[in-house]
């Protein structure tokens, strides 16, 4: 059986598995027995990936079929400082898994979204997971976190997603959130208004925010980057999600 390497972002981990990405996503989010389920975000890693940091050889040796011939579902190779030790060129496809085990694969793209003058909100996924609002567009935000020498909060690598703000992006005080499912709306407005009143480029909405988020609130796509490279994984247009990926879209919008 083929052994796959997966970089999990929720939570951060490097995992070997004999399951295909679709099988692994379903198992990872739902499991093989009744338990609390939750969404998952992970990327498949080039099978030729080698590393002096991870004990890949030891992990792969443990990833063998069970006595009954069934595949080994997961072997955790590392759960600490994983993202910073995986080169961007080794990351292949990204997968979004709903809490009910429906899997959507996303290919990387160089068609990065254009920045605009509105305000932005970012959910960081790994290695830390604060919820941040910013005056910076997604590319500038990545450079601020990774490459800005004047930024006191510096990360060797980061994964994040931009979330929709609706009318709050241009009118944080009176704009309509419409159907965006944010329970912290008043605090969010205050943070966004604070950006307009001060010279800071970012403001923390929640430093202990759960990395899970509503997929329907994604603005553009997801990002993974380090000092050398930024990968962008755009989400298909909503019309395509409804038609081509209906089961995933329906599952993504179901109450867990």
C-alpha cells in the first residue's frame, strides 16, 4: 500500500498514513468510532520529501498494514514546529474537510488576489491561531508577519485564511454583517474602528481563537508561506461549489 505524508494545520502535525487524501480527510475529521467531530485542514506532502529535522524513517517504518491487512490510518511523526520545517516546494494539494468528513481538494495558484483599500480579517491556523484584523491585504499581511524586520511578532512560517467582513470592510461602525456568523460582532466593530483611529496595521480580535472557521466565510482562499515562498490555494466560486461540489458545500454549511 502507498504511504502518504500529510501536513495537518488543524492541529499542526506531520502524519504518515496509508489512506488516500479523501479517505484520510474523512477519518481525520470523523474517525472510525463515534466521537466528537470537527473540521480539518491538511496538505499532502511530496512523497520524496526528506528531512534532517523529522524522524521520517522511523515514522514510515511504523506505517504498515494491520495484522488483518487493513491500512494503517495514521502515524504521528511530529506535532511541534512542523510547518517551519516543511519547505513550500514539498507541499502539493490542500484539503478542506468538513466536520462530517466531506473533502474538498484545492490546487495552488499564482493568481494572487489584488489588494484593496478596505479592512481585512485573518484567522491564523498554524503555528499560532489568533484572529487578527488589519489594514493590510493578504500579501502584505504575509510579508508583515514573516519578513518585516520591524515587526516584534515574527514567525518563521505561517498559514492563514482571510475571512469576509461584508460591509464592515469599508464601514466598520454602521456596515451590515448580513449573514456572516460572527458571535463577536460588537467587539469586531470596535477593533476595526480602532484600526481607523490609530497608526497600527494590525489589531488582535481574539488571541485564543479556535482555528476552526466557517468555510463559507472564506474570502479568496488560504495561504501557507515562509521566508522563501508563499503558496495560495483559492476556493472555487460559490456557484461552482453549489453545482460541482454540492455535497461538500451542503456539509460545510450544516450545523455541527
